[in-house]
């Protein structure tokens, strides 16, 4: 019987780290080989199951990513930009599939991730859910069909602890709208209006961010013209949708050629 692919989860004590742990452990499709945390974290050196308040799982929590990745075929990474860049290089050395759900990545981070992808499979997406990726494709198609008489606004809401804005998903949707119109998102993007801003510029793509409570994730793409609106909406109520998508991505990546992929590739969209 073929052995299941071994998975390492980085930032394993965080919200997504815990959800990824449960999803992989319950899947029957992969096996957990280690959880990674920063040096000095109280979970380091302990069994992951016990850290989560349950029975031992036989899965260590370590601060040695090199050793952990060396025994893995996949890495699930929802951490922070600087950490993700470091993990990308280490996963590439280990030839492990690196699934990146980290948001807030800047151009310098993306360049380093692209360099790592020359040696291993990297699947990166601002959102791993099936529904959101279908929404991205719909956004692109509608933007292509409607001219600049239709204003485009992306409105997103997340929990109070989220540190970046607009969200990675909002930027995915904005990029899809820009692609549909054949324009540069950087040139069309308008974020965080405040004060006397003047009339809205024709052809701009606006972003608005809401932060509060424990909102998992809500995204609206509004196409507004005189006399009518089209609103596309996705509501996430359970982080498990992102974890299931990440697991699907890391399994899909096994046997793929080195390179950068996204959830559209994974889902065949």
C-alpha cells in the first residue's frame, strides 16, 4: 500500500494552524509529520495532540523547519510574509509542495517565492475556498462584459485580529476585475477613501475594508451603473473551507512540475 504524503503545518498554534491540523488528521488522505512554531514558543518540544488539549498524536512540534521539511512531501503555510519567504526556500530545498495561504505579501516577497518555485511546486492563493475561486472567475467574466459606465467596488469584512487590508481575497477579486477589463490594477485601484475625495474616477476599482468581531470572511463585488447594480457575494462561516482547500492543493501538487500555481489550477478552472 502506498504511503500517504507527509505534511508539515507551519504556525501550527494559530487559528488556521489548528484548523489545518484537524483537517489533515481527519482526512485519511495525508499524514501529519510535524508542526512548526517559532523558537521559544511554549509548544516547541511537545506532542501536537497534547498541545491541542487532546490525546497524543505522535506528531512533534518543532522550531527546526529544515529537519521537519526534510521528512515531508508537503507544507501548509498560513503565517506571515517574512516567515513564508523563508519557508519557501526551505521547502524548495526539500522538494516539498508548498501551499501558501499567507496574505499581505509584497512584491519583494513574491519575487523570492517565484525564485523558490523554480525548484519545487508552490501553490499560492489569497483564498483557498472553492466558492471564492468561482467568484473570482465570475468577477472576471462580468467585468469583461460591462464597460466603464459600471463602477466596480470590492467590499470585504473580517475579524478584528486581521492585520492586513484589503484582504488577499479582495485583491484577488480586484485583480480579476482588472483582468476582465484589460487594465492594470495598480493604476485603477482606489483604497481607503477619507475626507473630500472628489467624484469617483471613471474606470477605477474601489476597495473598502471592515474589521470587527469574529467575522470569518465576507466579500462583495459590486458593479454599479445608473439605475442598476449587480452584486456578487461570498460569505464564509467556517475556516474549515480554507483548510479543506489547502489540503486539496497539497495533494494535487504531488507529482506536478516545479512552478507557481494557484487554486484555479488545482480546481481545473
